[in-house]
């Protein structure tokens, strides 16, 4: 059986070793370990393998807290100490910046991190009727599989949501459409918890009674989603508090619909917003752009500083929600929202928005390459804060900002928004005279 020394972790949290010039990715192995492994896929330049025995364990190896770790695909790194996970993600960020973008920041920021358990306030749970496993399963997919993992608890969900997994199995199993309900979306706000049931057929009267009783017993709000995300509507109770989260440091409360995008980790989000605002340093009288603004997670805190803010987003629904939140927080006079497809940004479309002193960019995984290419060669924002959920596209865009647009790459640091997963978020600062 082959063995090898694990050099690092890749972007999927697999251990990396070498065998006769070939790279081997080993699931379950950690940096610094010597392991024996069995390959399950062999290609000319790489192999995929599972660890069989850890000959020399890493001092950062810990027992996974969740009994379903290794089967459930929700987590990839529970066998690695949480502090070591953060260090790995910082290294992944640095490696991507250099190997993809050929850029290095002048300084690395300390990573942003928070409580590693019970943090996930948003989740999409699969549902499947599996008679040979006792009925309905509710949970994340198994690793490398389309099957739903047979889980009874989840350590990364808030405890009260984890406690709903088995009751959800029971109530969905009692519905007439239990085999026509493929998904439950969870959204936890500060005043209520919402469960969005994706239904492919209408409920009957008995189904409705079961769900009302479930919502009352477990103090949750049930939404029904017959079609796309915009079709979700509040079923019961209709008079429950609205979903919202707060940013107390900026005296801001943001309401949201359960299918709208919000950050999954409320505590880390608060720290991330605080750091972004410190790096951006908005001042009264400045005009600042918040690109890919969503429902105003950064827009409203920037406005609270006294600056004028233009929030740009591709979703009409999120722009409307942001405008409502600006009014509710007394910031409507400082905020302007607009709808635009920033993935098709051009110098002309960007110039039509007017001049900006500073800019915050918070794109999805695809990054913001057309936006950064569209920035003016002179007279553009002198400071850019870039919040990224994909270090590879950040590195690509940073190369344009530095090599083409003439910005200095001042600082960057990792954000551990998703503990125990391989997902790396980050924040970066660019400046030019």
C-alpha cells in the first residue's frame, strides 16, 4: 500500500502528497502527517485517494465533534483544530494571490474568526423518502454523492435548528406529498426561525393542519415555495416577527426574505463589516460605491458614517429590500440604490454612475473582472475594499487592479465565515494616488 508525507491541503481540504512525480490528493489527511492511502481514481498527472492509516498524526489533528463527520458532506475539516483551520485558509489565500495573480499584499491582516460551532444561520437541507432507511431523510448530501446523509444532529447548525432534524423527518413523512418535497431551506433571524418547504404539489387540508401544529410546537415560521425562490410565501404563523439581523455597532437592522442572500454567520459578518468600514474609512461628504450591494449589508453602515452611498446590485428584489431598510433606518437621504448587471460592466456604464471617492466590491464567486477592468485610468476611486468568497477570482482581479489599473495592494486577510469547511472568504485593500 502506498504511503506519503502530506505537504499541504488543497482548496477542497484534501491532503497533498507526491508519488513518482504525480500529485496525490488524499481525503482525510492533514499537513505534516505520514499516511498510508488507497487510490480510487488514477489519472496521468494526479490521483485521488482516501487515507487508510495515519502513521504519524499531526499535532493539530482532533477527534471530530459530529458523529456523522466523514459521511455527511456538510463539513470537510472537523478533524483539524479550529485554529489550525484558520491558518490553512490564510495560507490558501496567500498561495492563490501569488500563484494565480502574481501579487502579494504589503501586509497580511489577522484572520477574522468566530465561534466554530452552531454558527450556520442559513442552510439548504435535502429531503428524500428512503423506505429502507425508515422513511424520510432530512439533511445535507453525503460526501461525493447525491444521496441525503442519514443524520440525527448537526453541530454547525444552531442547536435549536439541529434539534428539528428528527421532528422534520416525522412531520414531512406524514404529508401526502412527502415524496414531492425535495428541499427545506433554513433561515435564522434574530427574532424568528423560518423553514421554507419546496413543494412540487399542493398540500391538502390534513397536510396544512400538520404543518401548523409543527410550527406552533417548535416555534418556527413555515413558508411554502411552489416554484422559484420568489414564490415563497409565509404560510404559518402569519403574525410572527419578520426575519432580520442587526449590526449594532452601526445602529442598523436589516429585514430579509428567507430565500434572499444573507451571510450565514451573523457573528463573523459583524466583525467583517467592522473591518471593511475601518479599511474603507468613509467620511462625511464622500461619495462611495457599494458594488454587488445585496440588501445593504455594507451600504447602510457606510451611510451611517455620513457618506453618500450608491448601492448597485443585479437583483430588483434585493434593491427594493435595501431601499426599504435604508428608509426604516433613517438613511434614505444618504443612499441611492440601482439595478445593473455588473458582470457586463463597461467603462461607459460605470461612468454613467458618476465619480466615486471610494468603492467597496463584494461579488459572488465569479468575481468582478469586468468591473475592475472598467475602472477609469485616472479619477477613479482612490481606495477599494474588496470582499471575496473565492480566493482564485480575487487573485485574478487583484492582478488587474495592480498590473493594469495602477493600485497598490495594501493588505489582505482571510475570513473564516464557514468553519470546518474548505470555503475561504477574504478581504483586501487597494489604494492609488
